[in-house]
C-alpha cells in the first residue's frame, strides 16, 4: 500500500526545536470585518476533547469575538455532510457553516456540489496530496488507530488485532463510532481487515467486516459507542479509536482508571481529516476566518496540543516553531514505523463496502 502522506516525526529533530512564536496568517482586514458583521459561526461534530478543539474554539472566540454555535458534537462525518444537505435553504443556527470530516468525505461532498472553495493564506504549506486543487477541502490533522485500554480491568494488555479475538476479552471491545456513518469506525474496520490480509488494500474492507463478525459472534464486541466515560466505568474497557483521542482520555481520567494506549503491531492505519466550508454557509465570511485560524501557526499548534499531528506539521518543525516538550508528549516515532495512509482511491473503494454491508455481515447495531 503506497502512503499518501509520510510520517516525519524524528527524535533527532527535538534538539533543533525552540519555543514557538505563533505567526499570524495574513488575514485581510476586510475578511475580519465581514466575519464580525455576521457575528457568529456554526460548527458541527467538534467534541472539545477531540484534537484540542475546546482550547481552539476558545482561542478563536477570544481573538475575534464571534459567537460559536456548536451543533451535535458527536456527529460522524456522514452526519455532517447530511446536515449540509438537510439545511440547504436554512439560514438559521441549525445550518453548519463548516465541517471537519474524514478525508474520503471531502471529494464526495465536492462531487455533490456541497462545498465552497476557499484557499487560506498558508495554502502553499499544506501538502499537495492532502488538499483539493480547487480549494474545496483540505487536510487538517492526522493520527493512527490504536487501542484505549482500562488497565485496571484488563490485566493482559492486547498488542494486536488478533489478540482481541481471545476469550479473555468477552464483552470488552467497542468502536468509537457507528461504522455506517463514522469515519473513525470505518477506518477501524479497515485497519482490522488490513491486519488480517497482511496489508492487501483490495481485501481489507471485506476482511474487516469478517473480523468484526467473528468478534461479535465470540461475544467480545460491545455494540456501544465507546467514550472516556464508558472506558472508566468498564462498560467498554477496550475502545478502538484514534490515538490522539485515547491520549486525551488518558489525561482527562488522570489515572482513575489507569489507561494504556496501544498502537497495534500490524494494521496500523493513519487517517487524515479534512476541513471544508458549506456551499450553503449562512456565515461564509466567518467560515473563511475560521479556516484562516485553523491553518495559522496558532491553530495548527492547537491541534498538536491535542495530540494530533497538524497537516502543516513538517513545515512548523522546519521553521522551528514547535516546542520540544510538546513533541515529547507524543508517542515515539517508532510506534508509527509501519503506519500506512490509505489513498483516496482505497478509501473510496472501502467505505461503501463497510457502510453498506455492516448490517448484513456483522449485524450489530452500534449506538
């Protein structure tokens, strides 16, 4: 499988880094004024503990004074796209101005004429293979799928996907989303399949469905969307989720219970998420200003503080704008040595198989 992006964190880089000084993207005064006149921004699917979004939202509000209308924080990527469709003629607060979705959802939404092209001031520093040439969507951050484990309950920490099929993990394993709509869950199914077929991308989706069917039939799979609370309570002691979310949960729970974050030995799938502006955004200037903020040094460092690798990561490192202590909090680069970034073509081929066949093959109603 050919990587679409290259993970470039290096231990040797750490000694070169100095304290960050946030550079402001050159945002036109006219855009700031127009956004302030609109007065508000409607976002969707942004939990505060996801990629540091809580602090990022607070930073944006403090900097520009706009009101933030936060719609359905737990929405999956598919839900976000559907929200644009459902509110095409709605100028009220239920219409999202912007979306943050799994990479494969960007081209799909563009193909349905749901997105408004816009290129931020830092456009040239976003890797070409992580953005739409016309500016309809652009990658914002990435991480890898791993296992978030309640170590107070699970005494033998699983090291790979195959381990989760063991009898000792009865009623223990959950996904962090509904695989019929959530990019995170779709990629988890894909990753499990990729492990089973030893990296053959053409077979990963079908193999992933088979894997979760076995996990369900064995009684190990819990059809509940796993969160920090369910991990702590023991309802879902093992949750498959992006490493940055698992690391954030570890911080939130503060050792009660002890949380272990495991990057599996095989089937290590890295996922890029993408930002886009709705073609029907009631507050288009506020939406553009939000994008400028997210892709400024300040916004990108905000993602890094939430354990996500910002899309401009290498650019920031090269310019010595990332604090060494911040990088040291991330998992070691060696954990990502075998990570693969599924191409858009591979994701486009796998997504409909997983979303449309989950019910018939696995038959577990995740909610």
